[in-house]
C-alpha cells in the first residue's frame, strides 16, 4: 500500500480533473463555429488538395 501511495501521490491530477466549464458540447460547437468563421476550414481543404497533388506527382 505504501509503495502504490508513494508512486501515485505526486500525480493526483491524472485521476481527478477539475472541470471549469462542464458544457463540453457547447464548447465544441463554439470552437467549430470559430473554425468555420475564421476561414481555417479553407486552409485545411487547400492543404488536403495540395497534399493530394503532391502525393500524385511524387508517387
């Protein structure tokens, strides 16, 4: 018991997390909306397209 307690006593945050805002689905929706509104979705699409072209030319 002392060995296990000694190993895990320094890492309490691994087993118990404190949640600041429990509205996880709302956070996901807000972040996805920001991803769309900021234009990052276009950068992702262009990156996929250019990566596919690069792979086609080199493969």
